[in-house]
C-alpha cells in the first residue's frame, strides 16, 4: 500500500525537532510526580471484588502514554506549584479517561461482529460498564478527598460534557449530513473537555490568577481538538497500515469524522454513492476501505484534516505565551507538535 | 397458576394497616418537596443533545415510585430541616438510581435474546450507557452546587460501592456455590448502599448529631436489604404472575438470589441437577420456570425469603426508635411494611 506522503510529494516532511523526543522530554520533567500518580492509580483501583482490578488493570496497565495526567502535572509545575495535590487529581483525570474508554468500547448489537480484544470482548459489555462506573465513582471519591469544590466543579462539568459529546456522536454516526461544525462540536465535547479540565486543574491547584487559568484551559482545549483530529486522520493512514497498526475502525462503524466529511463534500455523484453505501448503509466490501483511502488522497482530505489540527495546535502554543520561559513550558509547546506529527 | 399463599394456609395474611395506604400517606407528607424534586429532575436532565432527555425521560418519567428521593425528603423533614437543599440532593439520589438502572439493563451478547423493551432495547446499549454517564455526572454537578463535601463523600462512596456490588453480582451469576452470605454482600452493596445514603443525607442536611445520622443510615440500610429480598422473591411470585406482571427474569439470566439459594440447598440430588442445568448451564425449557416455582414452594424458599426481609424490616423500624413521635416517623415505619407486604 502506497504511503500517503508519496502521493503528495509537496507535503512538508516530518520535522526532526518534533519526534518522539518531545514526549520523552516531558515524561522526564514530570517523572517523579508520575511515579506518585501511578502509585495512586494502583492503590485506588484496588477492590475486594477481584474482577475490578483485573479489568481496570487490563486497560490502565497496558501502557498508554498517560498524556492527560501528564498535562495536569506539567501545568501545575509550570505554574510553580510545589505540593502533591496535583498527583491525586492527575490520577482522577486518568480514571475518568479510562472509564470513558471502557464505556466507549461497549458495542451495540449491530456491531458485535467487530469482535476485537477490548475489555468488553474479554469480559463482556456489562463488566466493562460496571468497572467504568467504579472508576468514575472512585475518581469522585479522590476529588472529595482533595477537598476543592472548584476542582470538583470543573471535573463534574467535564464529565457531563464528555457524555453529551459521546451521545451527540452516536446521533451523527451513519449520517453524511453531519457538517464540519457538528463534528467540531462532538470532538470539542468528547475529547477536548477532558484535556482542558486536565490543564486547567494545574492552574487551580497552583492558585494562579484567572488569566493563567484561562490560558491553560485554552491550551488544553486546542490541544485536545488537534489530538482528536489527528486521531481521526490516523484511522485512514496508509502509514499506520504499513506499520502494522489497525486502521479503518471508524470506517467500519460508519463514524463520520472530518476526513470523511471533506472527501464526501469534495467528491462527485459516484463518490457520494460510495460513501452513502459504505457509511450510511454499512454495506461494505473487502476493498472499500482502500477505496475510501484513495478518495481521501485524491481530495486531500487526510492532509487538510492535519492542516486543521495544525491550526488548533498553533492556538494551543500561543495560549502558553503569557507564561515565563521554562523547560516545562518548552516541553508543553513541543508536545503539541508531537501530537500532530505522530500522524505521518 | 396457584397463589403461593394458598399452598401454605398457615402463612399470615396481609395486614390491613399496611396496604398501599402507607405509600400514599408518605407521598402526601412530602408532596410539596417532591414537586420541587420533580422540577429539578426535569430541568437538570435537559441537554441540547435531544437523545439525552428522550432516553432519560423514558425511564424517569415512566412513573416509578421515587422511593429513594422520598426517603431523603422524609428523613430530612423528620429531623426538623426547614430549608430546600434536601430537594436537590433527593434529585441527585434519583439520578444516580436511574443511571444505575440504565447501566444494569445493558445486556451481554449471551443474553441478547431476552429482547425486552428497556431503554437499551429501544435505543441500544451504547446510548443507555452514555445517558447513564450523563445522569451520573449531572448528579455530581448538583452535589457540587449544594457545596457540602460531606454529602459528596457519602454519595461518591455509595456510587463506588454500588458498582462493586454489581460487579460482585456478575461473578455470582450462574454459580450455585454462592452462599447466603455472598448474596447478602451483593444486595447490601448494589441496593442498600443507595438507600442508606439517601436516608443519611436527611440527617446531614439537618445537621443532626452523629447518633441520629447513624440511626437513619441503619434505617436506610436495613430497609434496602428488605426491599431487595422482596424484589428477588417477587421474581418468582405466582401472585405477580396472576396480576399479569412479568416474572422469571432472574431465572432466565441465572441470577443467584436467595429463593434459589434456599431451594437449591434444601433440595435433593434431582433438584440440584435441575438447578444446575437451568441456572448454571442456562439450558432452560418451557416449563422450567413453573418447576422452579414449585420447588421453591415445596421448600418454603419464597416464604423464608420474605421472613428474612421481615427481620431486616424490624431492624429498620427499630432504628427509628430514638426519634420523637411524628407523622413522618410513623409514615417511615409504615413504609417498611409496605415494602415487604407488596410481596403477597
């Protein structure tokens, strides 16, 4: 399968300064705090009901990047916070994220055939839902222990918005009338709401003025949108495919993401009939994913999705401008490029 | 189908003093407060995402008894509370209960065939899970608005315990080795934890001394256990069947409740083979439910489950003893009998 980049030689090459090193640098700067977060996570996902740590551990211990809690840690330290409250709140953020993943993976009758090895595939829908509920409740217990009503407000609001975004996404699924604005509303809620809460909490525990709190909120929000745009592009990435990563999940579910919206709107009648059959009727054949990717290439849908991500990434970096220079500020700015450049 | 009562003429008859009137009397005493609760529920289950109020309304507006929020209202007023905070907290309790119901109804692949008209049957598993998450988050937002860290602690703890209880129940399903103690652990967590939080909150908002808070906790807890015991008996009730109510759901799922535990343990080898085939292997035939009910009658499993409920009901009523006499105290005591006597 041809690499996307080779189809468009004018596309700028991956910059050397924004490779995986950015992630490593941020990880190193918050390594001690992250050790605390990991200890809290392990301790607090425990339950006498053995299935809970088993199932939660399957996801939590499976080596995600811990990007969201890392953002809380880095934001708090960049704001000069010297305590340890932020590590417990970072664990809350990760618990909420994990609960969301568990619930997001619950499948409907119609998509049971996907049969991938998510927690619900191993332990069943019901166990995934209930362990998600446990982690979610545990996150609130941790917040109550922290005792800040402001933090509780930020995270309970974020949780409600995430759920709203996920429901909104359900109603756009299989609907090609979904506009770019609808799509942005979905990802602003289902993904960016937790990113923005994660970074904002850093300013809150450091008791910084509202200007800085708003700046960190904007940083998280725009980074979250960029992150999801890239994620949605990657689901159609020929490069991911050549790396052996699974692609096409969104396609098989009929999830209407920006690459589809762009390719559909830019295409002719033939293209639209193809998108309608595959995404709305879910009538899919063996080579349909390849054809979808080919249409996206032809209409530059992949590249333009990444271009949109760069736009939000630029806003995220600019939101950091009012903070004085520091290794953490630099690392947070670099993580924006890392999140975008992982795409190709 | 014969009535259970007629099989055992020595079983005491339903008392005239504890008919549906007890529910009506309690409802009347808290009617004004409940109007506030209903207004809060309607207002706060709203979302710009239309599917959320649609799906939540399906369950919330379908005319449940609102027993749990009623307990919060009655407990607070019995404690002399004169404000309105308790109505918002009662709405939280109902939201948590509704979220639990939505998540509880999510089915696994194995039980899809049940196909009843719960929210998940109408809108799918995923929508039920996500709207449950929304209601759960909304409950925490309401609690944060109330601003009491103590209430937040009680309800976040209760939520975690409910989830633990539901997971524990999953692991006892289809397992006839489940003991009465295991079963009590499950219902103490999945049902009684919310009852006890609901009544305890009444004492907390009224700022009563810890002795009264503990008494209301004990009242709620024991009432919750009695309530679930009766609920589990009703799933095998010939009287319910003659009233046209659906019975046998627990049987079809292989849920190990006390009537099964008692009938299984008191039965001979033949009986045990029957229980093993139907509850563990879920190999069920048309007349198996009738046979299960016949075995329960023969071994007095139904009556003894109700007898256990009476034991917890007596403890619930005794927990009220330290409060001075009042119409609300009387109504709360009567509601215990109402919960038990609805069984036959």
